[in-house]
């Protein structure tokens, strides 16, 4: 199967996150276990270059200190 641009970029982001965690002096495996990620899953991501699912990716971001600010729209509390 052909690798998409998004998959390539995601793998680059995971590598960047691994570097950030290393610079922070954290053990990424321990932090992922604390976040509830199974050993089989994080070994696939960290050692085999596998793609994390959304919850694993968000855990990686949280551990590294990357935050997201999503736009939102305030709506009235009344039915339309």
C-alpha cells in the first residue's frame, strides 16, 4: 500500500515527539503506560514505526506538552 502524505507527516510528528520527551528527561514507555496505552501498542509505535491511533497520538502529545486549541462556536441554549 502506498504511504500517504498524511502518514508520512504523522510519523515525522511521532519522531519529533520522541525527541521532545527525550529532551525533557522522561521515559516515554513509562509515561505511555501511565496514560493507559498497552505495551503492545506503544512498542509497535516506538520500535516498529507503526501509526498511533487517535487516543495514542493524543497521549503522546499530552506527554510531550503539545496542546491543541480547537475553534468553537457558542450557541444559544434555546431550541431552534
